[in-house]
C-alpha cells in the first residue's frame, strides 16, 4: 500500500495498475509546477559568492575567535578574507561577488538563502543528504519524490531528467528511486565526463528494428508481463519494468526532438554562452533544462562538475573558483532571463547550490578553504519565492548558520510546499514504515514564500 500525493491510500499492482507518471493533484494550490536544480558539485564558498563578511576582511590572518566544529573534514588555520569584492546590485541592493557579474544583473529575481546547514562534512554523505535527505541510507532522491507526488505533464518524456550528473560521491543514488516506483527515478543524459552536446540517453535508437516491429515486440512482451502481474497480484519491480519499456519506446521520438537545439536562434545561443568555449558546455545544459521544462518535465537537474575538483578548492581557491564561476555565470543568468521572457519563471522554481559551503578559515597556504556544512548559501528564483531578498544569516565570519536556520530537511519541506505538497503527507509505506523525503523533521520556511 502506498499513499498518493492527495493523501489517499491507493493500491498499486494487479489489473488496476496506473501509469506512475500520470499527473496527480497536489495537496494544495501550488506556486510552482516544476523544478530546475543547478547543482554546483564540490561546495561553492558562501563568503566568496553571496554572503559578504566585513569582519572577515578586517580580521584576515587572525585566529578564528569562536569554537571550530567538533567534526571537521581537515585542519584549518587562520581566517582568510575573500579575494573578491562585493557590490550591491539591482533595486534590492543585494550584494554579489565580482565572481558573478551576469547573475548579479538578475539579483532582483533571487531569494538568497544564507543559513542552509547540513550534517556531513564529507562529499559523499553531503551529496546524499542534499539529494535524498539521508547521508547514510539508500533513500529515494528529491526528484523521485516530486515525480512520485505529482507525476509529469509529458507522458513521452521522463518525469525526472538529470543532465551530465556526476558518478562520484553517491552516484546513481543521487537520482535513484530506491523503493519508490522505478519510473520515478531520474533519467541521466550522459555524465560529468561527457560534453553536453554528446550527452544522450543510451540506446535511444534501434538500428535493427523498425518502429512497427518494435511496437509488435513490445505488445507481445507486455501481454506476457501483464498476465504474470495479474497472477502475482502485486509486483512493483515488474510494474516498473512495464512502464519503463513503454516510456522508452515513446522516448525514441520525443527525446531527440527535445535535445535538438538546431532551431534555437543565434540570440538565444549567445544568451546562454554557446558562442564561447568557456561557457558553451554548461550553457548547453542550461538550454536543455529550459527545453525540458517547457515540455512538461517535472524535475530537471543540471550539474556543474568537470570530473576533477569542481568547486572543492582546498587549495588554488582564486584559480578554481574563478574558473568555475566563469563557466556557469553567463549560462545561469541566460537561463533566468530566458525563463522570464518566455513566462516559464512564473511557475518554475530554480534552485542553485552545492552540497555544502567552505570555511572562513584557510587551507592550502592561504589559498584554499575546507568543507563547511555548518552554514552555507543556496538561492532560489521563480515561482512562489520572494524576489530580491536574503533569508537567514551566518555568524560574523560565515562559519555557522545562526538566524532563520534552514536545515536540509527544511529546504526539502519548503521545495515540496512550493509545489503544493505537504511533506508530512507525501509518504510511501515500505518495510512496515511510512517514509518521506524529510524523514521525521522539517519545517517550511514560510518567510521566503511570496
């Protein structure tokens, strides 16, 4: 037995099997219909991007005056001021580092969350916590929960697509469905080592059989499987297999069309930075995200990960963060502007951030920072969030979240609320227990809701 998004207990399996991707009613009126998650793997530094700290500048080179966390990933030394200057932008006057000049021009769209905090100082656990709500168990991913709760608006595409995901630090578990219906898991396009233009669904084209032959083959296999399903009464794995076969067949036409950007104008290509070697790869991913969003995909993840150190600058902070920001700044701004121009931003929630932040204390010969899950920055934009505001705060040096603290469970609860889902009612019974994305905690950050 499983609880649907509407809170009604529904039977899955048997002859009454329904498409797990069919659109479902939310619990209450949603502000957003879909999510685009811009994931910056490795952990961008909050004090170098969206959370300026004047006292950190003043006390550069001095010992941190507070108590460092009991559990740290690696030793740190004295305080390190940001190498980059901050300026206030837009009508809101929100400060943004000079690392992000293009995003700074979109600052009035942003709801900057400065008080996010987690529980794990290692990449693997932190990625799993952010993506699944658990850092030590295999649990369904955020995108899978959302797809399970709401289904998708396009039955010819997956409900959850992850573009060029990293295979490290949790790998497939970061987009897996675990015990949820298999159709709710993310469909990967390539991985972090594959250029976005070459990121395809594997085996999307069958060179040996015509469409009619495939349809006949699939109908025959479906009859056998459904007969077995009737006798088994309930077999979630088989249900998922039937659904995946049917979706794969339909995707042969819809997925190549969605990924074909040849019809996009030159102005759009320039907007996303496709005309520059530096920004072309991530810009291509962001453009695909918009194309999937306008085609009704419920959850789209775009990952910035170069297969090396990503945003994980224990050393070479100036070089690494400059390189990373240059690759994503224009494409992100282009995506926000494009979503605004097409009207999609009204009901699309854009989420930006990494698995944790960085310490205000130095590593790597005063050119690096350690992992910091105690207080870091993410931002949202679009449907349902207050634009041009900063929510929460870290301490005077940027180490700990201290005001309007937003735990990962709170972040998940808030995302679900924006989609019209009550995180306490979006449950799935498995192994004798009702599971949910937020486990047994989580509060909606009502202060950011428009």
